[in-house]
């Protein structure tokens, strides 16, 4: 039984028990139940809000800024959600981001929110809910709107929201501008908290975190795992040669002859690794007909090429460089396969338009002109030497035979294929370690990640400004999908902290800097999400309420007889459009498939 199903069972059990207790009169009047949702009401705190609301001109100016920000975000979210829905309809498979469970901000259930940072996420959520609803309550008093009660909303026992319940009659009597400011105050507070905590994070906190020596290990398998190297370790030297970057690690391995290599781990111990090429990933339909099972205990090994034993990737490449076809001796048996870049033909691109190949056809490219293509890196490096409009001659294997085709690159310089990584659709390594890009994550948060840490990373330039850093922080938990990095950013927690050291102005806090960084990151991330979500122009969200008051303001100036009906039509139409777009974004690819 998966985690989500257990949660649903728990919610149903809680609801049944809560209804039974309420029926017997054991639930106080201040607690109200609606299925799994529980609201706790109180009238306390109103005197404090009355005192805090005294500088009314300041709070009105503050909320007017919030109204402007909310309107901009409302328009942007409307069009972005429409585009997301259209994009979802154009794809056959749902992406990881659009999986229904990933719309739940529940660590361990949401694929992008690790369970290890659940306390920090809950803390950020509580802060966000308090300042959001506190903003509504404060502006109620600024605009002389009475408050019936305040409180929090629980999903079973988890706080998921807070609320301020204005007096309906008093709210109706308030002017339209006052109501609009009251609705916008919550999101304004969320965005303000986001700016404050990220300013602290990107400034003194990240400035106190540096990279630890060595190359971080994100995953270990095969020979490296057998030698005792594991996730969270750092490789600090290869055969006595110090390494600090992944490029240095690869260069040191390539310079090392023989199958056995001495690996210094964490600067403390030495592990002897027996190298042997293993297949760590495979593209579907690859010509070698090998399929990697990530859950398998024993990896697929490649022991020979045309009967010649190979122990390292350097030996493997030498063995296949002059052979466009080879027999690979593997732990799954011999595999006779073309050696090159396995790829799929893209639609509406040169190969599909200028040859008899069709979109979706699979091919293996072995040469471009006179240049031998062994893996996907060769393909990219060779095509980078051409310009848009150049003629390119490709030798490729398709439908059981080699052929040569000539195409003209399009205006983007593309030949028209989607290549799989590695050799013939097989990702190979002779070391069994996947690099964790700690320097890249640190650089994306405004820290010193080292030279070249942002090379090839999309949106790397955004990290040069404060707003750019906030945008990058928003998508870091989705780094594997949006930025193409091997891992989503898990925060500074657990064994991941072995990749970093504490230094600089906050060094006196020691490991507390990592806890502070996590609290700031997830508090800012959650508050930004809350603010953006509440700006969606659909009822009962703040954006939907602001849409209504804004529509009323515009319609009141138009020569129409029934303004109420027109306002209702506008708000209902926008709300339904947003709902349909959201449903299509989440479930569209699944339904189409």
C-alpha cells in the first residue's frame, strides 16, 4: 500500500471518529468539523489588532502596493495556467511535476519535497498562514470592518490554513477600495516575508557556507559501492592526486592505468576500487536491447568488445572507436549493436522534412562527415562546429542497415534528433559514482560554488540579481525537471551537509547555519507559493475576490443596465476557465494517454 493510500485511509478514519464525537457532544462549540477539515475559532486577539491598526494611512498605502502586485500576478497566473493546459494537451505522457500528488505540499508524498525537511516546511507554512490571515484581520480593523472570529484550519491534525471571519454586514458596508485592500493584504504580507527571509538567506547565511574539499557523491553503485563508497561521501583524491571538481575526477581516472584505483574518501580513508564498465541507465528501444532495472542488486556489466577484455571506459572507447558495429560481452550475454549516438527523429526538423525518415523513428548516428561519433557528447561537440544553413552528411543505422543522408541545418542549427545519453542509448561508467553538484546549488543561491559550477545550467544568469535569485530558489526543488540537474535541491540537511563547510560571518553558529539556511529557504519558498496561489483569480481565493471588486469598479463606470449580472458573468467565466485549465494541466495527459 503506497503512502498516499495510507493517508487517505487515515483521513477517513479521523473523519468517522470526529463525527462520532461531535454527535455525542464532546466537541466544544469553538471547534467546527466539516469532514476531515477542522476549524478552531476564537475572538481573542482583536484588541491587539485594534492597537496595531492605528497608523491607518501606512497600512492603506502598504495594501495598495499589494493590490498592484496582486493584479499583475493575477493576470500572469491566468495566462500561464492557460498555456500550461494547452501544453498538457499537446503531450502524451504526464510530467512528474503535473502528477496529482505533487500538488500537495506534503513532504514525503510530494516527490519534490523531501521528508527530511518536513519540520522546516511546517514552520514556513505556519509563518505563512499567520502573516497572511493576520494581514486580512489587520486591514479589517483599518477599514472598520468588524471581526466575528479568527482561527486556524486543520486537515485532521495538520495545520493547512488560517482564517479571519469578517462580519458580513460590516464588510458589505465598507467601501470597495477598503474591501480590495483587505483581500490584498494577505498576499502582500506573504511576499514581504519572502523578500525578508531570502535577503537573509542570500546574504549572511549563504555567505557563511562554503564547499568542502573533494567531489560529492550523490549515488554509488557497482564497484564503488562494493568498495564502501556511499551517498554523502566526498572523493578527495585519486591515486594520490587531489580532486575538487568532477572534471578533475574524470581526468584523474582517465590518467590512471589498470583496473584498480586508490580512492581517498572524505580525506580520511582509502578505498580500493576495481573498475569495470557498467550500464547505469538505458534508453527504451536501444539497439543493444539492454534494460536497466534501478532496483536490481547487481548492475549490468560490459566485460569485452569483440572478445577483447575492457576494464575502463578509456579501454572501451579505444575498442569501439574504429568499429561502427561491435559485439559487447555483457553480464546479460553478448549484444551485437551499432556503436554511436542512439536518437529519435524529431518532428518538423531537417531529418524528418528532408529525408524519408519520419518523426519518432529511432536511429544510431555513427559519423558526421569524417568525424566518428561514439556517444552523445561527440554528437553535440561535432554539431556545435556547424552553422545554421550548413549541409551535414550523416552516416546512420536504421531498420537493420547503414545509410548516408545529407541535410541542411535549420535556422536554429538543429539537425532534428532527440539523442539519448551515452553510447548507443547506454549510459556507461567504470567507476560507479554519480556526482552531486553541490557547487552548482550553492552558486544558484548566491554563494561561491567555484569556477565553472554554473556552466551549462539553464537560468544561471538569473542568479546575478535579487529577483533572479528568488526565481531560481522557487524552482530549485524541481531542479531535475527544470534545470536538468541530477537531483532536486534537498536543502542543507542530513548527509548532504558533508559537501559543505561553515565559514565567514556566522561561523560561530557551527552546524546551526545549516538549520538556519533550511528554515529561511523553506519559509521563503512556502510564503512565495502561498502568495502566488492566493493571487489566482478564482473564488474563494483572494485573487477571485479582488477580481470581483475590480470588475465591479469597471462595470460601475459602463452604461449597462444590469451591472450585477455582468460582474457575475465575468468572475464566473474567469473562475471556470481557471478550473478547467487546472484540471487539464493535472489530468489532461493521463486522460489523453
